[in-house]
């Protein structure tokens, strides 16, 4: 069973299942994150939805590049969690199934190409307290306490 973070699902809403992939990208004691300005001002793990027919690893590489401008070394899956949320950019109530990976930021190619995103480096401990959703923060904290970065 996948752990759930955030608010429980509402009985008056119909949720669409949305699988996604997200990356924890450590370098030194810092993490490469993305700041998304719209529709909410948030600091997030780079990542996003898996397109129909797309392999999760392909989606992860695409999303990280779009949101940070960086290419990543081969990722390793850590686990997954679920959260129920409203996605205003799609006018959609979603059951997000968030697959979390760890990878090494390998090479910067330029600024993010996805509108409204800015790549930023933050100390890992600071990132835990600033990440917009608690599932992401929990995975970062578990990696940190296990000594993996």
C-alpha cells in the first residue's frame, strides 16, 4: 500500500488518477529544486506527470530538464506516495501517485524551458522545510538521515 500525504479525498469530488515522477537531486549538501510561480508560489522537487504511453524514466528526464535546464545521471527509484489535490492549471481534482527517484545532476544546459519555473539550489535541511508538499519533504528527510547525501 502506498502512503498518503496531505488532505484525505473529499466524498463530493471525483478524482482522476495522475501518475507522476519527481527527482531528489543532491550535489554536495545542496539539492537542485524548482520554484514554480504559477498557479501557486511553491518550491518543489523537479518532476511532473507521465504522459500516456511514456515510460516513467523518460518522463523523469523530460520533466527535470523542462523545469531546471539540467540533465541527470541514471536515476534510482526510492518509492511512491499518493496525495489528493485540486490542480487549478488543469481544472482537475487529482489522485496524484508520486514516484520518487534520486539522481545526480549531471550537466546544466541552460535555464528551465517550462514557463513559470526557476531552478534553484538550496541546502538540503532548508529544502525539507520549504518543499510545498510533505511527501516530498519526507523522502528528502529519509535520504538525508540515511546518510545518502
